[in-house]
């Protein structure tokens, strides 16, 4: 899609207006409300795409077992959706959450709805971190990205795969329990692995960006940004102390936020709350995406509001999912509580109808 000149997309005809609002928001400006990425079902599909039967044994849309079916999934991903607010239709060449581990030697085991990675580092002294163009998963990513670009042209955008970095990648490659011991028994080895993984992450990220950036240099991960964007994370952090997080992961995140134009951090579960101050200390981290995890109150619940207030006071935005039953009342409650800081939210949700989505957009205005 690089090099194209488009003022519109079939699935988002006002894409330039969307980009303008998001550019303003990322630059600290005021769009008169929060960023709202809303979708709703369409009464009629945007276009007719002939149905293709799901392959036998298909368990996850991360699957690498049928290339043509993955292209088909991309082609029809947004055909029945209306995108409102700042929602941007996009598809990604996903191979699993934490694809960098696959590119570096792990093997994916496909399970319903996800992919589990088999560890590939049995002995620390034998660990290898190297770029291999012939790696099956990396080759699949590049080929799928090219095929998705063909079906997306003039219709929707391309999105980064879920690369992931740092300790989460090393945990996939080494195994969670062995890595917990490594932090204590061989900290220098862990730091050396962080260095190697970070260098390789940027090699993959940069090559993907060159292939998926839109005609104005923007990129997408959950939301569009006017440059090189990444979602950062460390789910492994729920199992380590605040001191260990600052020692092993914070330097990785600091470097990544400095080398990327736009970043948001996926902050996952109550076990990771202890790292809030460390995250807020990153001067170039712009947005924190709060995901409460299973079995606790949803992201918009008042239990988490003190965390949001503290994040806003540190000059950063908050990204939360409003769920699949987005409501006007949910918007009113957040607007009442956060007042002027309400505009620093990024809110993502699905409305039951386009009319409800438009009502939510009107209610969100300040």
C-alpha cells in the first residue's frame, strides 16, 4: 500500500478526517472528546465476497496451516462492520501473541482461539538469537502481509502482528518457571538476552513497517498513529517484584519508547499494578492500556479509577475496552468522574447498532 494516494477507503470513506483527529490527539491536542474507536454491525455488507468453507481442523485464526484461508479471513474481516469515531478497519498477519518468539525458534501449537509457544532454550549456554529469513513463521508473516496488502488496497489498512518484546518473549522461548530461576541465578545472561531480543525486535518491526505503512507514513495497532507505532507489554511482570521489573524490563521499555514514534503499553491484570510507578516514569510512553484480566471488575469500573487519575496526572493517556455492549450510560459515568481529563481516554467498544454508536459519540463530547 506504500506509495498509494488515497483520500478515502471503501470501508472508511472519511479516513483522512479520522487521521487528522488522531494526529491531533497523539500530539496532545483537543478533539473535543476522547478518542472513540467504535464498531457496529451493518445492515448490508460493504461488498459481496464468496464464502469459503473453513478448513478441516481449523481451531484459531492465528493458524498457519492454510494460507489461502488466512487471506480469505482478511478479505472479509470488515465486510459486515461499520467503523465510527476513530475506528480504522485493518487486518494483521498474526501468527500468535508474541510472534518474535516464533521467529527466533519457538514452535506454535494451535489451540482454540490462540497459539501456545513451545520453549526452545533448554540450556542457557546454548541459546541462539539470530535473524533467519528462512524461518517458517517469519516467511509466513511476510507472504501473508503481501497477500493482505493486495486484498486491502483501496478498502482498509494493514496492522502490525502481535510481535511483543523483552521478558515475555524470553519466557516463551525459555519457559516461565526456568526464567524465574534465571532472574536470580544468571541475571547477566537475562540482560544479554534482553539486548539481543530488542535488537532483533527492531529488525522485524522495521521491515514490517516498510511493508504496511499507509501513504502518509501511519501505522496501526488497535488504533492508528501518524508514524511508527507499537504496543508494548510485559505480562510476565505479574510474577516478579517491582525491583526485578525495574532492573530487567524497564530499560527495555525505555529504549523502545525512545526508538519508536508512538507507544502504548498493555498493562494486564491486578498482579501488574505494582509496576504502575515504573511505567509512569517512562517520559516517552504516551498511553497505558488497562486490561483487568479475568474474574475481576471490567476496565471501566470505579475500582480502577484511582489508577486512571494517577495516570492522567502523570501526563499519559488511558486506553480501555468498553466491551461488546457499549452503552451511553457507561460514557456518562466516565465523563462525570474524569471531567476535563475525559478527553485523554482512548475508548474502544462495539455498539449494537450504528445509531447507538452515534449517540455514544454525541454523549462523549465536552
